[in-house]
C-alpha cells in the first residue's frame, strides 16, 4: 500500500493498530483521505445545516468520505448512521468564540476516552500566533504521545490565527 514517496503504510507505521485504522480510514487504498469536519458546534454554536448531524454524517458517508471529525458528545449521531463506511475522528480540542482569547484551544477529552468511543483517529487543533500557542503545542505533544502508545492515527489541524499573525495567507507561515 503506497503512500507519498513510495513508502508503504506498513513501512511508515510499525504497529498494527495504527495500520489497521489507517487502512479502514482510506477504504483500503492507504493513499488518499477525504475528511469532513463537523466539529464547529462547541466553538461557534449551532451551525446552519448541521442541526441534524446524523443526516449530515449520512450525506458525507454516501458521498464517499473517509471520515468525519466530531467532538465526543456528537459520537451518538455518528453511531446512528447505518450503513456506514466513513470512519470516526474524535476531535479533542475546543474553545468558545466568546472568551478573552477565542483562539485558545484546550483539551476536552483523552485519546483513551476517544478510543473507547470507537475512534479510528484523533484530531487536535493548534492556532499559531495565539498568546497560548505554546500550551496548544504542548497539548498536541501529549496527545501525540498517547496516540503512539495506543496505535491511533493523529490529525493536527494547525491554523495561523491570533494577534501575532498579520497575514494568515502569508506563504512563509
């Protein structure tokens, strides 16, 4: 199963848990993933179009998505969708837009908890340019450690956001 650079998933990842999960997420191809994020409700509140989360997950699944990203509280909406090919990525970071630093993401769950919920992978969020960037990077490092121990793939969403960022579209970032 080749990925970028001609390496195989088995060559990149030595443990069977991560290999099995990556195969499941890629529908057996091991090369490409289409991931649909549906984790915005905690940060910005109800998002138009996502009121019926099970229906949107079903749409993503029918459209060939490799996985959906949800918070742990949204896992029941994922479980209701059958048949289901799309994998489950549980997002462990959260913030609310009405706080002193809306770009500060904190951990609201653990890798172990997400695996117990059935996660195929884990996701965390880091905002580069926020006054709390170092905390978010440290959290991502702890999550990466736990993912490695448990054989779980990790998606880290990194965005240039915060007072230290003049141009979030600057290619040098």
